[in-house]
């Protein structure tokens, strides 16, 4: 056997078979059948039950009607009108940000709150014992006018003994012992209402002069300022408060501080009253008591003022 192929004679190549014409003919037949089927399916006259073909045929799209629930007219009718949306937004705005009351409206509201208290006093037996001979509201209006027209001494009280004594007897001299007893009786018997009444009377002084016949009481800031200074800055005023119960004393000092703060804001602190050292002392006294219903509110307000005057 010869291992060297170059020494071998070349093998004769096998002859290639001729391709059969049948595969080509089969492809032609398939193409012809496919074209015929496509023409049959997509011709205008053809009928089919396939919904997909119906939706894809342009001629059929124009004839298909949408369901009643999908008509554009009904969809638009179900949407709320644009004007209603705006009106609802305006209504929401009115609820969130109510219109600020006018001074007279504030006066009317305060009158509605204060009048029931004085009507209640008129019906109390201990008030009837004083024989006021007029409604209690009118009676206290006259007392208020008399007190405001005769203010106490606020500065230089210690210059002479006479001024100290007159300040210590200020209420006794101006309104008399009978009215002092009347006011003490109200503070003792109406202790559950006195904080609300004090807050409403203070708000009345903030609103200013109110018109109308329902609640006539005029207490301008420059006049009530004198009494605030009297209670905070004089021996006579402080000695008077120490003779009262702790609730009355704390309330008077609290509102006296608020009045002096308002006078500072209005550049009306003509006596130069300094409340920076008084505020922290009053905070400590209110924190130590259990006699006040709105104790936390008073402390919060005083803390704000303490920060303001640091």
C-alpha cells in the first residue's frame, strides 16, 4: 500500500445529479394558492364572521356603531360643568378663610356674650339684696365711668405719705364700701364665669367705641392704662390685690400686663412702665396655682411676651 498520495493516480469525480423540477413547481403552486385566498378574503364582496377582520376593514369601520354607554354625548353629560367646579372652589375658600368681621360686628358678638351674664346677675338673690334700683348692666356702666374719670396716682406715689394713703383707699373713696362689697360678692359667687367675663371685657376695650344700645360701656386704652399701672406699679394697687383671692389677683395682673403691652405698641406708655421683670414672676405664680380654668392659655401668652421683651 502506497502511503504517499502524490504517487497515487487521481480518482475520477462522480457526476452531479440533475435537480428535479418538482420542488420549483410546488413553490409556485403554494404562492398561487395564497394569492387566491387573500383575494377571496379581502375582496369587497366577501362575508366573514371574524370580528377582527371586520374592525380592520375600512368599509366596515364606518358602519360599526359604538355602544350606547360609549357615546361622546353621554360622557360629556356625566362630567360636572366647569362653572360648578369654580363655585365649589369658591365655597371651599370661604370655609377655610372666612371674611374678617368689622368692628361693629365684633361689638355685636361681644354684646351677645356679655348681656346674658348681667341678666343672670339681675336674677340672683344676693344682687337683689343690694337694691340697685336699675339693671346691673346700667349700674356697672355708671361705676366704670366714675372710676375712669378719677384715676389713681401711678408715678411718684412714694413722694409723700398722703399719696400712698389715698392710693390705698382709692376704691373706697371713689365708689364707696357698699360697691366694694358688691364687687367682692360677684367675684366670690360667680367664680366659674369670671374668667370668661374678664376676657370678653378685655376684648371690648380692644374693639374700641361701639355704637348701639345693647351694651353701652366705654373704656378707652389711655384710661384703663392708668389702672394697669396702678395695680402693677404702686403700693396702693398691690396692697389692694393682696387683700383679694388669688384668682382675682392673678387675673388683674395678667390683664394689666396685656394693657401695658398694648400701650407700648401704640406708643402710649407715658409713665414708662416696665413689665419685663413682672412677666416671669406672674408666670411662676400662675404655674403654681390650680384656681384658673384657662391657666395654660395665660402661660402661653405670657411666655410670648417674655420672649418679646427680652
